[in-house]
């Protein structure tokens, strides 16, 4: 991926890709490229979710009374 995608954009692109794959709209010659792109989008989504989870944990730790 050339530019940083938001979670929503990455997820949207992933959904579109999955739909193409499920519908059989992908030519065999492009299948490897599409699967690689899907893996990259999955990694982006997972990383963003981990970061959000870490941020929430930090906020929760700071707001918990002693």
C-alpha cells in the first residue's frame, strides 16, 4: 500500500476484494496479486485495531482511581 489508509478505507477495500474473489471475478493471472493485496489490507486493519486497543488500555489505566 502506497499511502497510509484509515481503518475504514482498508476494511472497505478488503470487503470489495473479498467480494471479487467470492464472485469469481478475478482472472487466474491476477489471483496472486489480489491475495497479496488482501493480506496487506488485513495487516493494516489488525495493526490499527492493536493500536486502538493499546490506546484504550492506556486511557483506562490513567482514568482508574487508585
